[in-house]
C-alpha cells in the first residue's frame, strides 16, 4: 500500500481526547501494513472489532451509564472505517 493509503487508514485509528491534551492511537497500522499483507491486517482488525463488541456487550449489561461504552463504540466505528479504507485501496490497486 502507498504511504498515503496507510496515512488514511491510520487517521481513522488515531484520535485526540477532548481538550487536545492527548493523542491516542488504537493501533499503529502502518507498522502492520509494512510487515503483513492487507488481508492479514483486515483479519486482525476484524478480530479486534469483535473483541471490543464482546466487551461492549458486557459493559451494557453491567452498567448502561458507564462512560467506557462511548469509547468502545467510537473505537469499533473507527476500526470498521479503517477496514473499509484498506479494502477500498485494495480494490483501486486491483483495478
């Protein structure tokens, strides 16, 4: 994948906490994409997405007011967008 594609994927997996105090990376996908094929990275991201889903389900059952629910929903959304971005770049390269 190109550097631009990797940066686009990483942008989905990075967020700044409110106030701009701290930048948080869910995962450094650039390193993974340099060492592994995109299909393997997608598979890993799907597993991570599923794990966060299980954790989210437990949190919802235990305490619906827990602020971690918001964080897990955001992480799952960002991971799904990163997966879609990798797939889209793979389709473009194949075309």
